[in-house]
C-alpha cells in the first residue's frame, strides 16, 4: 500500500501546489498593483499609497462616491444580519421540529433558495418589486429584502446542523428539572446554539458584502451603489489602481470578519470542552458539514 | 443493552419535544411566510409577466394575474427562437460552455480533493486553508485580477508574447470565458468533493486491492460507485450558478459572440425595456434547471435522513 501511495503522491502534490499558486497569485498581483504609483493597473511604476489614501480626490478613502459605496455596503450587510439572524434561527428550530406534510413543504421552501441561481432570484424580485409589490422602492429596501431572502437558507442550514448535533436530551433534562418549555429554550438551547449563530453572522456578512447579482438587479442607481457594483462597473473601463485598492479593501474586510469569527468559534469550543478547534470552525463557516 | 436504553430514551424525549407542534409551527411561521412572499410569489409573478401582454402604447409588459387568461404567443416565439431561431446560438453556447467548464473543473478538482482527503498528511490543515481562501475572495476581485493580467499590456499577455503568442484574450474569446468560469467556480467544487471523499470508507478500497484489484479497477469498481452521489451533487452545485452566470462573460469578453443565456436575461431586464422576454428567459432557465435542482434536493435530503437517523 505504501508503495502505491508514494507513486501517486508526487504528481498530485505538484498539482495541488500548482492549483494553489494559480488560484492565489493573480489576486496577490492585483493587490500589489493597488500600490502602484502610476495610473496603470498593468505596468509597475513604483510604490505609493496614492490610490489608498494620499490622493485627495481619487483615493478610495477620500473619493465621495467610493465612500458612499463603502457605507452602503456596510449598512446593507448589518441591516441584513439584523433581520435574517432571528428569522433564520426561529425557522431552523421550527422546521426541524414540525412533522408531516407541512414539514416537507417548509424544508423544500428553505432549501430551494440556496441552490437557485442568483440571477433567477434577482430577476424574479426585480419584476415583483416593479409590477406587484410596487410599494417597495428599488434601492436599499429592495436590496435588503432580496439579500435576506437569499441568505435566510444558509442561516437555517448552519443552525439546523447544530440542532441535530445537540439533540433533544439537554432540553428534556431541563424540562424534567422543572423548567418551562420557554425556559429550556432560552437558558439551555439558545446558549448551546451560539457557535452556529456566530457562524451565521460571519457567513451572512461575507455573503452580503460580496453580493453582486441580487444587489445589482435591485439597485436604484448611485444612491444604492455598493462596493461590488462599483467594482463591476469600472473593471473594463480605464480605471486607475484605485479599483484594485477598493477590491482589496473588500477582500480584507471579509477576511477580517472571517478571522475574528474563526477565532471566536474555536475559543468558544475550547472553553466549552468541545472538540474540533480550527478544523471544526472552518467546517462551520464553509458549511462543509451540510 | 445500553444501546437499547439509549434509543429508548431518545425515542421518549423526542416524542416529548415533538409534542408541542403549535409552538414549533409558531417558530417556523415568520420565516416560511417570508419565503412564500419573497421567493414563491415572485416566481408566480415572473410567470404572470411572461404570459401577460404588452401595452400597445408604452411597449411595457402588462402582467396577467389570472392563469386562466394567460397568453402564450410571445412564449411560443421565444421558445422557438431558443430552439431554432436567433437565440439558438445563445442556448447552445450556454450548454457547451458550462459542460466544458464543468469537465475541466472535475479534471483539475477531483485529483486535488482526492489528494486532500487521502494523502495530505501533516500539511492537511494548511492545504485545506489555502484551498478555502479563494472561496472567500470576492468573485469580482478574482475576475478583476485576470482582467489586469490579460489586458493588452497585462503581465500574462506580455509573458505569452515572449513565446510568440499574440492573442487578444479579452475580446470575445470563448477560451477566456470557459477558463474564467473554471477559475471562478472550481473552489465551490473542490470543497464538496473533498467532503464526499473524506467520508468514504477507504478500508473497502484497501480490501479490493488486497483481493487482487489493480488501482484502476479499485477506483472504477469501489471508489467511484461509493462516491457517485457526492460527485453528482457537487457537479450540480457548480453547474447551477454557471448556467445563470452573466458577469464572468461580461467582465472577460463583453462580446455578443460569447453571450450566454444570463447575458440575455440581464440585457432584456436591465439594458433594454423588454421585461416580458426577460421573464420568459428566466422561466425557461428555471424550468431547465429544475431538473438538476430537484435531483440535488432529493439526494441531500436522503443524506440528511441517513445522518439524523
């Protein structure tokens, strides 16, 4: 067995490192060019911070439109989290515990958005908000409703996985010791759900801040332009390295949130005597276990 | 004995928890209503616009909310256009691009997932993290990176010129679009593939080898059948967004000669004011994808059932 392993090992090892380089180096180059001193995104002309901070008009932290896009993105992400987290937790608990035909219906309804192509959801919501629910204006409100709809399913999946692994015995023990159903839920189940809640927060934040299709279909021009929309509209134009800087900022933001989330998750696990550490935390946020 | 007690206990507690259906239904209601109003009804609205009429003066789509008076004239026209008319090219291209990108993703992704699951050894966590990183790098950033490299004076274009290759990568090149799709979606394939392969009982493969199968036979007769469901599910998972993709194409080519169905939907809904055609294409795409989606949902539901039991 050892011999055959050896035989397959080296070309595969070559392939995997080749893949990693292929998948990461272009992005790194784009990040490096955000520090280009010239106006080109392809020819290196020395290091500067002009596209990040020093240029009074074009740098991303000083350009009004870019700042507007950054604040739109953050507001949209936090607003979505506020709505989708309680909605998703409740739906996860409810859908896991009801039985019968309605359970199948709810389960089908919650898992379909997860695999529906975004363009279909975006197009359907655009047509709905412009012809049927005309009280909903395109822009922030429509984007919020769209992002909640699209990310609800992932919260449900993450929380449900946790519910399954917790099982019913803890809550029942609390009930046997005299807790009411509400108390068991509030003081036993909810605290145990915390890692899945944290994972949902991270996943929803990263999804919404990166979302392009739904946010774009439901936008109403500059007033509701988010960072991805701004990037998208200028990639093929003669944009300066400020574009690279903005894209880098987007990547850094989601990485920061993810890292905080991962560390939070693995510390929580350690403190509560659960096994798994970083691996389990990674599985939580990549939904590998679903 | 202990096991029986355990099952008995679990059975009892489960019946107790499940005993308050009204409470749990109350938990499920807000989310369910949300999804009915903002997910199910929008699909009905798409159908009502697709099978509605066109305002004769403003040329705008007028939805027909009553299914009994749906009008299929325009639908027939669009569907025949997709089958034999001007949209035929778009339909064929969509399928061909997705099939090519999928096959390439499997060719690259499967060995990687296999290596990760079986031979990664001490470096496993590091490799896993490095493979997961692109998963979290914004899609547009990853496309932007390649636009920079492939533009006329980009690093890659200049590099290829050394070898005498003078190719205009970003101007309607099907190769660029297909490779772009692979680059964009392959992380979403590798992870589920890895999850599937890691769960396999590799002792069975070892047993097959011990019983005289060569490595190819063991792969074909044991590994493949055991992982088939997971492979298909992972394939569907990236095929679905690829079929609805328009931004990759838009960023890397922006030429009518490489347009896919997503580009047509984007065009009809966002660039021109022909929402009825857009709605019809959304409907056509959804019907086409429904097949894959129902297959995927069924297979994952079977899996969760196995896990929870």
